[in-house]
């Protein structure tokens, strides 16, 4: 009996709290019918979130949009990802107890917008730091810490993240197997991957 109750409890919990549903709205209130954000994702400063359609944001992510966060079309943010557009840790160390009542500019305070380009993939347990610009078609590997600019189509890994490859290598092989998809790929990428990129 207990196993049956546990199964039903898990099913009910999934339906109420972890079910992925299509349909969000952008900042202007326009519908984004193909975008999904898991209910367990925390979005701080939601007014600063600039969201496109065909976006997937999975479970247990923290998105800080207080300084501005642009997520372009087709971006996938997996699970347990932190995207932070501000950091006060230096200011708190400098000001100590005076931090809470300090007026004016905070010394050492970091605050900068983040942009994530179209059809990029953000792997689990990654951290995207304030001011980062991630190009289109990028793969951020699991556990990466991104700070700064990531070029289009890069594969980045590590802490700090470094470029370790180019997604167009695999894309070229897949498109050779499925040439009927070339138009779809070119529509967002603006180009088709070449053999040179495969070896670059």
C-alpha cells in the first residue's frame, strides 16, 4: 500500500510542480507559444528579462535579470544553471556592516547585462557571470563558468570557460546525413557549416 501511495504522491507532485508547459509572454506582453520555463526556475528581476520564442528553461535554475538578460530564440538552458547580472560580494567586504545603510554608488559592485545568442545550449551546473555575451549556436558544457564574450558556434568548457571546439564540425556531419534540413539551419545561422570549419 505504501509503494502505491508513494507512486501517486510522486505523480501528483510532478503534475503540480515540475510539469513543463508551453506558453510565456515577452516584455511587451506578446505571446511566446513555443517557450517553456519550468516552475522550479527562479527569475529575479523579471522586468529585465528579454525573452524570445522557442526557448526552453529547465528545472532548478536561477536567472538574475536585474541588470538585463536577453535570451534569444531557441536557447536551451538545462538544469541547475546560475545566470547572474550582479554581484555585491566585494562591496559587502569593503563596507562591512555599513553596506545595508550605504547611500550612493557601491564601491566594487558589479552589475552588467547578459546576452545569450540564438540556439545556444547552456549545460547543467553552469554559471554565466555579469556582462557575458554568448554568441549564437554556442554550447556551454556542464559545470562551465562563463565570463566575457563567447564567439558564435563555440564549444566552451571549464572554469573559467575556454573554447574547446566548434559546433559546426558536428553540424556539418549531421547536415551531410540530412541535407533536407539545410534550409532550417541556414535560417537561424545565416550560413551552412563547411568542411573547413569541420577541421578548424
